[in-house]
C-alpha cells in the first residue's frame, strides 16, 4: 500500500431483492439489487451483469439506479428459464428468470374423492399449459368450502399437473376450488 493513497471501496456483499422473476415473452421487468462496500486500498470494483442465455433473457444495468432491466425476447419459449448473474469483485448474485407459461385448461382427475378421517391425501389436477413440457408459472390457489372437514396443506405445480395435499379432519363434505391463473376446476371431497 502506498502511504497516503486515497482508499477506494471494495464490494462486501451483493444481493438481488428477489431470487426469481416470471416474465412474459416480449416483455421486460426491473429488479432491484443491493450492494455494500467497505473501505479498502484495493481497486474499486464496478458492478456488471450478464445472462446465461440471451435467447431466453437479456439483462442490462439501469444507469444511476441499483436496478437491472431483464428483457425476454418474443421468440423465447414459454416455461424455459435462465440465470442472470450480477458481479462486483469476488461477489456475485444470481437471479432466475422464467418465461411465463400460462395455464390454458385445468381439469380434476377425479370429480369426487373419499378420504378417511385424520388421513392425508394427494389430489391431482391436470393442467394444460401453453408449453405442456414445462410446469405452469401461474399462481395456484386452492380453497376448501369446509375447513373443519378438509384442510388444504399445500399445492405444488409440476409438469402437466398440480398436486394438492389435503388433511381430512372430521366427517363431512367439502368442495375444493382449484384456481390456476385464470382457469378453475372443482373437486368434491367426502370424509368418512
């Protein structure tokens, strides 16, 4: 270190405010990031951004703001994904970018399901997405008309389906309404 040299700042930490974004083909979004620097005699490290696959997503820093613009080309295939990496010195942050894959049709595999009291069961709902080779990116919401009889524990979107885990609490009937994006399906549940 040269005595009396002005100290510059090196990167201590670098983070995206989100871990994942879903962007429709032909659209873009802005994602904020945080960068912390510490006083050091090392050379100042600038922030750079890159995309692992520009056919799926392009990334650029927004000048004067701690934000990255992520753009998905119109030709990007629904449901595909890539990673956008932010770097500064030895630090890096990774953002997963998924091309929006909306549900086109939602159908219950069984219209009526019977479960024994105090048991847990997985109920499958078929989801036809824009790209059926990938899971839908639409939000999944499942509601029970009778929570005292049937409680929804989880709902996970997978390729071509949504798997709903329910717990039968007491004898009775309930109607499960499964909403995937703008599409709906219903399943009747009887607890015995």
